[in-house]
């Protein structure tokens, strides 16, 4: 069975948290990719940012449902979620919109596990680590390309 090492893209395009949202959109479009790893100044993986994160910037804000009882407000949903949505919508850098602590895989992760993770977790971009170092990335297109070959 094929593993992550067999299908991953080894020439990884990355961005930093300081990259602008406009630069991110350009990178994704010009390279025809759906997401990129976010690295710090030392090149260590700190997160992932995807097209979905960019699209979230243009969606409507969901106002949490509240109930008023005896002059008190009880939130039926987390107001923190709305705060995060507002931060993403107003974000101008990758730091404002990326997902920290991404799900990662190793070079030995089998193809069926990669597909399961992507499907069940709705993930488009999986960073591949070896000894804690970013050595590749797997996108949905890599999985589909493997099916065709």
C-alpha cells in the first residue's frame, strides 16, 4: 500500500503568519493549490491556512442566539465563536485566519488513513512531518492523482 511519502508534494510552498491575505490568495491561485502550511521564522510548522479560511472572510456573521431571563442574557451558543468569526472577517494577515495546531501525518502514514483523515475531518491540506520537520504536504488532488494512476 502506498504511503504519504509516495504521494506527497516535496517542494512545499509555505507562508508565514505575517503574510498578507492578499499574498496568500495570490499564492493559492497561481499555484492551483487549496492550502499551505504556515511556518514560523525558524521554518517550524505552526498551522495551516486554506481557501476555506479566505472564503470565511466573506461570509455573513452568525449572531449567537440569546435568551433574556430576569434582565440577564443567557447565550445558547458560544459568543467566543462570533468573536473568532469577526477576527477572521477583519483579518488582513495569515495570523488572523489560519488554523493553529493542524492535524499532521508522517511519511509512513498509509493512503487509506490519509483519505480517512481528510474525509472525516474535512481537511484539504495535510502537512507531512518526519522527525518533527516539515518534509511534504498532501492535498486532496494528491489523493485523486493516486487513484487515477
